[in-house]
C-alpha cells in the first residue's frame, strides 16, 4: 500500500495481460509498406518534374494515377483475401 497525493492510502494492483497481437502487427506492417509506396511515388514524381523537365500538370496526373492505384490495391486486398479463403475451402471440401 502507498500514500496518494492527498495523504490517502492507495492500493496498487498489477495485472499481466497476454494478447495475440499478430493481426495488429500485420496491419502495421501493411500500413508501413503502403506509406513507403506512397513516399516512393511522390519522390519519383517530384524528381521527374525537377530533373526531367516535365510539366507540373503531367507530374501531378502521374502522381494521382499512382496514388489511385495504391488506394485501389488497399481497398481490394480484404476482398481478394476473402475470395482466396473461400476458394481454398471449396477445394478442401472436394
């Protein structure tokens, strides 16, 4: 037992928690990968604008297309995984 700020006795209890965080870790890894892809797309677009003499409009269009592709991949990933699991279950049932 310890004493709190107001002089009152405060009981301290510690609880050990064990949790499966593998799903969370996979999500963070996936997020990190997508952030890296976004950063690479942005860097490549800006380098192309500066070094290649491309117009800003063309660079921004290219960047927009690349970002759209990254977003579409992210949006379709759960659906693709679900379809793969369903297909695997169908095959295992044969």
